[in-house]
C-alpha cells in the first residue's frame, strides 16, 4: 500500500497507508476526520482541501492527476497558494507516488462560511 505523509501547520507529521485510487481528501477523512477540511466533499466547489505537494513529487502527481481548469479556478481562492498547490480531492493515490509528502497550509478559505459571516 502506498503511504502519504501530511505535514501539519505546526510542523508535525502524520503518515497513513493509502488505498490505490482513493483521493488525498478521502485518505485524510478516513484516517483523521480533523486533518483536512474538505467542506464541499470533493465536488470542486471550495478550496478547503488545499495542500502543498512536496516539489520532488509534483511532476509525478501532475502526470497521474493533471490539473483541470475547474481545479485551477478553485485554487485561485486558496489561502497560501504556492507553485505546487493542489486540491486534495483531485489527487488520486497511485503506487507511483508512494511516500508522498504534502503540507497542510496554516489556514483555509471557506467562501460559503465567509459569506454567511458577512450577512
């Protein structure tokens, strides 16, 4: 089974065994429900599952999970966007990315909650 390590905002690390074909978001929710938000449950309607892919894995992730226009649009709303930012709901685990490291940013931007708070 491929493994994925999440680097938390405080710098600590959590590693989990992943099933091939599941998304990073699914892995996170299955392993630790508080690890990654995923407010829209993977429907590409938010950026709360934003992760920063370790640069040494980015090309392999991109090869197996090409970024779509819809994901790019949602990433524009993400907090702490970087060159290797992706949405966890769009990265499917493959054996080629065994040992993947992703960093969870310090904050998320949930537009639906932001709008509710401003009413």
